């Protein structure tokens, strides 16, 4: 099989795979307009598949793992996130079709471009609408608690005591942040419900608190616990930055580096402050 035929078969496989993905995604939502749009895109992908089949003269199996992956991602992280990831696939398909010299390849490429525009403008779901509230809770928890835990680590050097104090501090701060999220949402001119905004902010904060203090309850070496806490913080920053970058089309690395540097800098300053406090007050626990 020559390289040209392999590319056509790859395009054919991609079309039948995306047909199944869009079909399954359309079954996940109840809103009529978006449901019909996804069904239409699914039908278009099936037409593209049949066109490439008329050229190759053979069937191709869909990529089942890809279908499962995008369906699961959309279910867990929201349809907007899943569709934005799918949009990257649409762009790759456009690049591939631009090199084809078949009668309908330009029409198919135009369809893919149309799908991209339709996907970009179709959804405003709750998980994405309240993303700013989630980020508010995560950012504040990461900056405040990593700094506090770093300071406690050198000042106290007792893992369980650090964990307990960090937990109490974090839970109290999560309530404060939830209240801030409520008041902030009331002042903004949008459709976000203040109570939901407060819940998203508070829950994001308290989950982050538990993840950050957990190493201090599991490991006796407080400095190793702090190192694991910082790694956890960076992993959380990486995860939510990736989510927001994909869902809202932001630049990932710039935001990740910026947020990571802020958290590490605050932790470093607090660690130094803990050293000074321990040396000055002679704390020995």
C-alpha cells in the first residue's frame, strides 16, 4: 500500500471515529439545539467516511479507545472541555485534507472548518461558567496554604501537629473564600447564582486543603512531607491550568509557570519566616 492510500485510510478511520464520538456526545445532553447540532456533525462525519470508503473500496474500524476516551472526558470534565479537545482533532483533519487532490476533499475541509466554528460557539455549560469560582478557590488555597505549611514545617517540625493546624486553617479559610465567592458573584453582572458560586469556590478550596495536608499525616519526615505537598500543589496547578487553557483557549505554559512561581515563591518566603520565628522564639516541639 502506498503512502497516499494510507493517508486516505487514516482519514476514513478518523471520520468514522468522530462520527461515533459526536453521536455519543449528542446522547449526553438534553438541550435540543445543541443536541441537534452534534447529531448533524455526527451525520456529516459519516458522509465523509462514506466518501473516503468510495475511494478506498474498503471498510475501516473506528478507534474504540478514542471513542471511550472522549466520551469519558466529556462526562467527567464537561462537554465543553471534551469538545475543545475534539476541536484539536478537527484542526489536524483540516491540515491532512489540505494535501489531498480528490474532488470532494475541499468540501470536506470546509465542513471541518464549519464544525470548528460551530463547536466554539455552541456551549455555555455550568462547569465552564463557574470555572472562575473554582479557580478562585484553587488559587487562594494553593498560595495561602503552601505558604502556611512551609512556615509551620520549619517552626514546628511535627508532622501531625502541622497537618492539624493546616487543616484547621484551611477549613476556616475555605469558609471565608466561599463567602467571598458569594459576595463577588452578587456584584458581577452575569447569570451566575451567588450560592452556587460560593459552593464551587468553597469545595475547590477544601479539596485542595485536604490534598495538601495529607502528606503530613502519612509521613513522619516533615521536610519530605513538605516536598510532597509542593509536588501536589504543582500537579493541581498543572491540572486546572490545562483544563482552563483547553476550555477557554488560553495559553497553557505561561499561566502554569506564572502560578507555579507564585506558589513556590510564597512557600519559600514562609519557610524562611518559619526559620526566623523558630530561631527568635526558640520553639521546640
